[in-house]
C-alpha cells in the first residue's frame, strides 16, 4: 500500500512539473510579439504590410518597397475610404468600377473564426429572430428552439413551456422539405446588432444543407444545393451589409465555401483546407477582394481571393515568431482536454 | 469497531459539520435564489439570453465553498488527533491502523458527500421552474468539479495534517495547491464534463496518499 501511494505521489509530482514548469518558463521568457497587419491592395495588386514596433509604425509592400502613410492609405481605398474622402483623395473608380464612399464602406466586412467558437462548450438552444417584423430594428425572440430526434421544439422564455403550435408548424415545414432529424449542425447569429436576419443554416442527419428563416411567424425553408462530393460540416451565417452571401461553410475536408446570393450558389474559396481545431481564421474583405489570414503556432499565411468568384490571387507567409516550450495542458478550445501542447 | 469510530468522529466534528453543512447548503440556496431573483427582476428573456450568449453559470459564488468546508472538516477532524497525540492511542487499538484511519476518512468523505448531494439537489430544484433542461444541466455540470474538489481537498488535507515532519508537510501543501488548482482551471459551463472521469479517478487516488503520512507517523519520524 505504501509503495502504491509513493508511486502515485511521484506520478502527481511529475504531472505538476510537466504542467507548471513549461508554463513558468514561457511566462518568464515571453517577449512582445509584433504581428504585422497585412492587407491585399486591389490597386497595387499585392499585399501591403503595416508593422508597429515600440509605437512606431512603418508601411510597405511585401516586395520591400517602403510607403508613406498617405501612400499606404491610397493603396487601400476600400479600407481608408473615409480618410481619403476627408482629404478629397477618394478615387472615382477602382479597377475601372465606379465607387462612392457609401459603396466602399457598405461592402467592407470583417470576421474571425476561432477554434473555440466552433468547438467550444455551447448550449444546444437557439434563438430565431423574426426576419420581417415590420420594425427597422431586429428584436430578440420570446422563445428558443431545440431540434430533437424527431421534431423542432420552441420553448417560451417567459413560462419555460413548449409552444406546441409553433413547434408543430416548424416541424411540419421541415418534414415537408424531407429534412432528416436530428440536426448535425445548427448555425445562426442570434443578435440584434445586425441590419437583417438570414436565419439559420442547418445540416440534417443525411448531411444536407438547409436555410431556415422565420418570416411573419412562418417558417421559410430552402434546401441549399451543394455540388456532389462536398459534405457540409461547420456553417456560419453571414449578414453583411452588402447582402452578397447567405453564409459560409467548411466541408468534411475543411475546405471553405461561400453560399452566394441571390441564387444560393456554392462557391469554393480557393485556399488550402483550414485545420479548424488548431488554426484561427480572420477575414477582412471589401468589394473587390478578401484578405484571409490563417494563423497557427508556426506561421501566419495571408491569402488574397477575389470577392466575386473567390479565386486565389496571391499568398504571403511569415513565421509567427511565437516560440514556446510545450508542456502538459489542461485546456483546449474552451474544454478541459488533457494534452501535450 | 467501525461504528465506534464513526461515533467518535461524529462527537468530535458534529458542531463543525452542522455549521459548515448549513453554510454550504445555504450558499447553494442563495445561488438558486439569486437565479430566481434575476428571473423576477431582469426577466426570464434576459436571463435566458444571458446564459445562451455569455457562457457563464451565474453560480460562481459556490465555487470555493465545498473546498473550504472540506479543508476545515479535515483540520477539525485530524488536527486535534495530532496535537493531543490522540492518534497514537487510536493506532494502539486492537484494530488495523490503516482500517482505523480509513474509517475516519470514510466518515469525513461520507459527510461531505451528503452535504454536496444536498447542495447539488437544492441547486437543481431551485432552477427547475425557470430554466430549460439544457441550461440547467450546463449550470449543474459547472458545479461538479467544485464539489469534487471538496472531496479531493479533504483527502489532501488529511494527508498533510497526518504528516508529522514539517519539511515534508510544506512540500505536501505546495503539491496539494497545484492538484486543487486542476479543478478550477475554467468556469465555462460544462467544460469539465467530457473528462470529469479523470478528476474522479484523481480524487479517489488521493485517498491512498494518507498511507505515506501514516507510515511516517507510525515510524515516529519527526523534524
């Protein structure tokens, strides 16, 4: 018994050392990281870089050519439209397309996808906003819904009871569209901090993709036609001001696709598969291009893609410069997940 | 013999455990009442939206209560035994020393488990009318590692208190702090659930550590 106890004691000591010593080392040896801010310039046809070291910024093209701040602004008129307009330097056309301040600012998008947002702990209850309430501002709904093995169920927040009529209405709509219960993925943006509502993207148990909205209290369900060989897995609903897309999804091979409006065409974003468990994706887009940043422990890669057909235009990579000692870790993507990282 | 040990432990610790038990259950009642008051004052809609969007449990007031109660319980139960040298007498009883101390620890764990189960049930029932099953279960899952940390903290404290050598005792306290820290890495609702079995095994295994201290005590090791 004493021997067992001593073995366990040494095991505990080893676990604590493997957990805490790398942490202490990384904590003490950490240095300030200056990640460059990289954006693709449609005007220059190349990436621009802004670096900040000790509060001093420098601007350049990836070719090494140094830029002044005004030059940098003028190479990125989509992002610095307001600044250029205030200096009367906003161009009338970009890539031969007539532009205005409103057009440029409306078309700008930015979003980030972190592994914990996709894989972290969450509560499988969803809030469906009314898409056509007649009010300018969206309002949070008085109920939440869950999708069970056989139905869609709405529960009133006020009395914690199932709204049978609404549940039957939506369940019937799903059954009529040949939806196979339960849902494998349900994605939406339950917030009023957006201008309109695109509802939910739902993957059924037969891996088919649906878009479900609520319009004047009634379900509006559309099946999204996905090209053969593509199996949607993780979805994101987009509600950008430009209204060019319904959402994005990653397939089972981690390739990224955009569901383009108005005809719900599925377009492949021509970037390599994203390791969603390990990599963080940030997108900054405008009327002409999207700059997609993929960051992992080793490197950061920026991809410039055309914002109409999502063909790859250019790629730029830098090593992330974050070196750290690996150790025993208890947490990953919001979960307690014991591992060596 | 076992009954006599349990009775002796009850006589020794009853005042503490009655007060600490009421305190622990009281905190669970307060956490439940707090959720109900939020439901009344902010409205059910705001409360549900908060849980669905913020990934928070709103019961963090309970977080360290089981641990504090358990550490106190172990000290109240075993510190007098060490100070008054009563343990030496207990170990001279015509009964296996390991079984004697094991029975004492079993008593402590059983009382703490009882307090934890009652507190957990109070929390569960206080939410049942106002929150749906999915949110309720996430909030309850958040509290599981906290209650488990109480049991683990009790067993580690017994290990520390029984250790007669101060130098070793300090090292044991340092190690125990890190082991307990493992139960408080995140308060994200449900984060511990998939791997909670690791912490159950860890808690069960910490019971064997007291054998080392007991062995040192029996061998008469001192500073």
